């Protein structure tokens, strides 16, 4: 692809240019200080940068829809259909969240992202002592199938394509979907959506784990096995680098640690005896879309290529779909600022462009007021309109992989892939991701990166507009979402009514069968589905699993 003599001429010309321009550019480097993304831009790129990295078009890029999928997992990408426009929502009770979902669907939202409150994520009912003060605060409380029926009232599951940010009790939430689909008369082979089900990242970055790693991995694998047989269109896992980045990881750490988690899940399924090509096409991912436009776009391109090679070379996958890296993206919420919150509209637009130019399959855009509170109807509609304007007015959907061939972007893609590969190798040398988590090593890497980023902000080496530069003393004047103070009381009253009216003997019987299944080695999904249908609560089911599996105690990181 590259003529050696021409490349030598380019190298010599660049050296001469640097000599001539030394006075004009006395300081070469990143004007923002050392970039927390861990990839250092060189200032000026030429074809020689690609040639020096051994760049080969057919091997490293190829064509969209074909291995190694660098240029996209579909031949036409957005020319055939634009990305799925999602918005993340959940607050108060299932009734209020249902109203928000329907409001956004009426305004063009293509997919639902369900946010669950902290008690639900930890497997507690809303009237549990540890749920006090958190019911409906940062997500919707789901105590039983009754709440699910309300959550999706007048929203057919076949059209909802719901993505669920749930991990430790993911199997319970999926069981509710199955039960609700049967009540709606929807054949399971037509049920679409996803369950995040990425428990390892909870140990690393987010903290909503319940059980120790081994039984947690068992639950993840039970979901994979069940879906491979019964739910062919369901994305049974959504491996999530997003929360690692929100916890302070670098861009490369986000890629490497999330893919190391994914490798662990694939290996667990293979060890269970499930052929890789039977389940791998339904693997899905979710990553941050940050404000550094080109690095973020290159990140998505690098991950597609890296994942394709991992699946083919390590696991022997043969189907193209098994090697295709299907990912959603979400605005980097931790990059939004409470100061001058309207500036976040610009940041979210950059986030969106990065994900689109990187070829993501779905996108959630944060609202500009999310650094202050949950979004209002006004702000979440503006976030959705941001996606719609980009899709229909900006021309970004007209060309497949418009950044391909850029010396800078291709070099970044190569560097991110290679850096992530080396970091994954470090994890492997430690005995794999579970061992790296249990030792606290992964958590320490992210904590160090977060501290380094914060230090740069506080010392002024990294400019955050409105925070450490261009600061204004004017008070923030933004109307924000206000939490309804009666939510916990209403939810507890509904729980009391449910317990008084359901068949208590049926609940006890299903919990007994769940306990027996958990004590053995059978797949837990059938027992969970049976229990859900009896209107057993999430706290009751997770309580039984706590008795059998125990609870995880975190390794402290300082």
C-alpha cells in the first residue's frame, strides 16, 4: 500500500518541517496536559505513522460488515438504518416511569433504557430497612412482577426493545420479562431487548454486587444458557465499560478491562459446554462516549477489531456474527458539570458525534441537567432532539466510517488496540479477571487513574470550562427534577397489599424449589420464572440466594 521511497521522502520532509517550525511551535505536546486517556497525540500525522505500525488495509480495515469489522459491523451502517436512539429513565414508582417512557416514545425514542433504583439493584424489597431513603431515587423500584406489569402498561414488549441496567439480580429481572411476555401472548422467540448482566464490573467500579464472584458467574452463565435455548433475539449480556470510565478509568483501561470481563464470560459459557457460535452473536457491549471526539471514535473502531480477533483466534468462532462487536454508547455523565450546566448541551453533542463517527449501534444522550438531578421532561426531550438533529441534519449518516484513512484516526485506532491488548495480557498473567478483582489490582488501577485526572483538574493542567477556567459567580438558574417524598410509602403500601392477596403457599413452595436448585448445579432460570409468576418479590428470591451463596465483602482500596 505504501511506496518505501515515498515514505522515506515524507519522513525527511517532516523532519525538515519540524526544524523550520521549531520557533513557531516551541512546545510540542497535548495542550490539555497529560491526557488521561493514556494515548498521547503527536501533533502532526503522516502516512509514515501508519507504515511504521505495519498498517495493512485489507488485514486491519477491510470493508464494513466483514472481518475484522473495523469499519462497522453492517455493510451499509447508518445508510441502511440509523442507530437506535435510547434514553435512560427510571424514578419514583413504575407508574411515573411508565409515563416518562410513553412521553419519550411519542417523541421518537426508539428504545427504552430502564434505570432501577439501588434497593432493586441490591436485591432488596422497597420496605427493607436498608432500602430506607433510596426507594425510587435514582431508578424505578421493581419489587415483583406486579411492578413490571405497571412499568410496561400500554407498551408492547415486542416493540419496546428494552435495555436493562441490572446486574446482580439480572436473572430475576429476565424472569419477569419472560413471565410478562407470556401474559402479553408474545412468543419468546420474538422477545427482544437486553439485560446488562455484567457482574464483574460491579466488583470493579460500581458496587451493586450481592453474591461472591463464583456464584455470580454461575448466574451470568445460567442466563446465557437459558437465552441461547429459549430467547434467540435477547441480548443476554451487555458488557459495560461505561461504569469503569465513570469511576475514573482511562480510555485504554475501559477497553481492556471490559474486554477482559467479556473473555471471562465467554470462557464460562464454553466451559459450561455451550458452543461459542451458538451464543456469541448475541453478545453486546456498552461504552462511554466522551468529549475527545477523535480518540473516542477511534476507540470504538479499535474495539471492533480487537474483539473480532479475540473471538476468532482465542475461541475459534466461525460465524461472522460471533466476531461482530455490537455496542451501545452513552454520554459520559461524569464529564458533565454542575457549573454552567447549559455547557453540557455542547458536551453531549460531542459525545454523540464521537459515538456516531465510531459506529455505535445505539446511543443514550445524557440531559444537560444531570449533574444537578434526574432529568426533567424538558431536558430529556432536548437530549433526544440532539440525536435526531445529528441523524437527519448533520450528514453523519451519509457515509460508512467517514474517518477511515485519516492518518491520525488510524494511528489512534492502532495504538488503542495495541495498548488494550497489552493490558489484557497483564490481567491474564494475574490469573484472569476474577483473580485480578479479588486481589484488588484492577480497582487500584482505576483509583490511581481517577486520582491522576482529579489532580490535573485541580492543578489546572486540564481545563474544564466553567470549573477551573472561564468561571462565573452567577448562581445556577435551572429548573430541576424534584423527588416525590411519598414514593417509599406508596411502594411499601403496594407491597403490603401484594403479600396479603397473593397465594402465600405457592410463594413458599417456589422459594423452596429455588433454594434446592441453588444448592445444586442446575440452571436457576426455570425456578426463578416459576417464583416470579407466583408474585414472589425480588427481596424474597435474592434472600434465598443469599442464604445459599453468601454475600461478597469487598477488598478495601485506598
